[in-house]
DNA sequence: GTCAAATTATGACGTTAAGTCAAAAAATAG
DNA sequence: CTATTTTTTGACTTAACGTCATAATTTGAC
C-alpha cells in the first residue's frame, strides 16, 4: 500500500522534528528554538516543518504531551502498586520526582507552557490532549486520597479536603522541581539530594494529617527500596547512570 | 545645580520605563514586551531605552529585583513579629502568599528569570543584586527555623535539617503560586482560596515535624486575624479591593 | 509506461523586533 | 555667542516568524 508508506514517512518525520526540537530545548532552551534551525538539522526546508507544526508553541505543547504521557504511565504504575493508600501516595510523589530527574527539562517545558501567551498560539487539539492528560494525572492522585478517606486511614475532614491535599502535594513536588532547575545552589545549603528531602518532608506532612499508618523508618526504607529496585527499577538505573555522567563533567 | 537636575530626570525616566514594562508584562506577558513598545508608550526613542537597559532581560531582572525587595520587606516584617518561632514561620508563609496576591505576575516574572538563557543576557550588577536579595530572603526563613531548634520547639534532627525544612516550605509556597497562575482551574476542584489551603497544609506539615506549640484552631485564627488587621493591614486591604474588582470583570 | 491531477516540499518574500551606531539635537562651559 | 561634551534619535543590519506561489513529486487512470 503506497499511501500508507507516505503516511509512515510523515509520521517518522514528525517524530524526528520533535526529537530535534527536544534536543535543542534541553541544551539551549526555548528562546533559541527556531523553526529554521529544526529544518536545517533535519535537512528539510522551513515550510515542511510548518506543515507539521503551526508554530514553535505547538511543538512545545506536543513535547509536553509526550512528557506528560510518561508521567501518566509512571503515576498509573505507582497507583496500582500493592500497598496501603499511604504507600501509594508516597509512590506517586516518588514517581513525580523520578520523572523530573529523567528529563532534566520536563518541568521547564511545562512551566513555559503555562506562561502568558503560549497556550494562545497552540492548536485546540493539542491543548485538549494536554488537558486530558492533566486530568488523568490529577484523578490518579485524587483517587488514592479519596480511598484513604474511605478506608479511614485519613480522617474525613472538611478542611483540608482531598482536593486541597492533592493541590498541596502537587505544589510541593512542582515547586521543588522548579527550585532545583533554577539557579539557586541548593548544595550550598547542604541539600545534596533535593528529591529525597521533599519525599521526607512529604512523610512529615502525611503524619501531620494523621494519615495512617504513621511513618516508620524501617517500613519507609523498605518502600523506597522496592520502588528503586522493583516498580521503577529500569528508570532508577537510568537516573543513576545519568547522574554519574553529569558528575564527570 | 544643573547636573543633578539632569540626573534626576534620568532616574525618573528609568522608573517610568520600568513602570511601563511592568504594565505590559502583567497584561500581556514577556513575549510581547518590546523595547520599541516601551519607547513608544513613554514617548522616547528606542535608543534612549537602550541607554537605560541593555536588553529585555535586563528590564526583567530589575523588575524582579523590585519585586523581591518588596518580598524582603514583607519577610523582615513577618520575622520581627512578636510570637513563637512557629507563629513567625507561619507569618512568613502568609507574607509570601500575600506578596504573590498583590502582584499577579510576581511569580511569573521570577519564573521567567530562572529560565534557560535569561540570566546570561542580564548585567552582572543586576544579577548580583538579585542574588543578594535571594540570600536575604532565605536567611530570614532559615533564621527562624534555626531559632526554633535552639529553643527546643523543633526537635533537633539530622534529617530533615533546617535547610531542608526551608527548602520544602519554599517549594510548597512557590509551587502553589505556580499552579495558581497556570491554567488549571482550581475552583473546579473546589479550591476557592488556594493560599489559605496552602497555609493550612503548612500547619499540618509543622505538626508533622512536631514543631511546638502544635496547631490549635483558636490560636491559629487569632494569628491570621492579627496578620490581616495589624502586621499586614494595608496590604491585606489592597488584595481585598483587588479581588473585588477582579470578580466584577 | 505515460500523463494529467493531486499532493507535498521549497525557499523567496513581507513583517516584526533586536541591537548598533553615526549623525542630529541639546546642554554645558568658556 | 560659540566650541565642546553629552544625550537623543531613527536609519540600518540581522534574525526569525509565518505565508504562499511555484516547483517537485506522487498517484491513479488508461
């Protein structure tokens, strides 16, 4: 079938353009991402790139969607983990941090997308996909919190509501990632592993919410080990290798 | 003295340019901020604007510095508040949220500054000033946490250290602000006052850290009232008026 | 295999904004 | 009042965006 061969070609090129864009974005940032540059590196003309993406912003949204798709799968894996709701919300937070460690600029991309005037330029279709992914991510987290309330592990309060707890956890994780990628030298403050710090703070927060069973060091360590070596074994290794490489530079 | 009159003129113009830039930034965002536009609105030529600021990015840093200066004064006011360290760290967090409510785009500006390739273009002097303000803000928060450890209100642990606690609080506040300014419709999740939600989550976190004296509703309400009507009375009124105006639109 | 029709790729073109700089205008001083 | 210094200006260069007529290629009918 000749038609489908052409279609395959186009799909491949679409992926190629995205890959090149992602490379430019991680190394040099959005401000140097230009359609001409992508065309040049892919050895196509500018017009061809514009046939795939209406503008820079559209590329960004599609890259974000790829990235969020990964996060989504991480979350769904963490959520289906066999353990108490508390273990699972911890696993979710862990997954969120792992995800941001894997792609150094995932957070920056999403951040950029949230900025004034970026969404306006992207296509409806991509934005819809984005919103749906976001929805999936949120309901994943919310589901666990609601389950904890149902089982009685987490006291059923008016304030903070399940949504508010999710909002706070999400803020903590996102904010932490934001600070990690920004200029502040956390290591100067004696924070060598910010993701672990955040995770440890999360457990204190959960304790503060009286989310049963309360923190026990042995159990927590066992949980993290299981996540590192079982649920997210492959990704954990990838991050480890990456950080070794980074240290060499 | 004629010389000083000219100097005053220049200083006034500098402020005018910044003001116009800030206006453009809050309404339309960084991507439409152009030197020509500023020049036009200020009724000067482009070259004159360039005599004040080497580039767009330099304007952004200087605006951020203004904004951080405000935050700094908020923090110092909150820190010198008469109360327990726990009350004061709560006041700090409150001040952080208040600050972000006052200028709708303070967080977006700082976020933008942190992005790839922005700092590179700004002048050394402005960046130095920025780093010093950041330092002041951090030590303000860190000082309170360390005091709490010294007085015994907060258990002296290796983990999380004072720095880690500060990092987490800062992440929570910043992340929350990020999510508020992003597209996510928090109100759809039943979160009507995100800043309050975050503040309430902070108290749970502090409880989880066993930071004495633990949360008591009456005391907490009294503290917030005092902050609203005394320490930050003026700013609180400003935010209230602003939100009434926003609701009318 | 050939050719007309449809699809796809190209890069020249118009536009906008960044950043530079020589020349014009204004201020200062003798 | 004029010479010198300082300040202001906008024309110019460069670079990227996004468009679109034209060129090249592919397709499908015969």
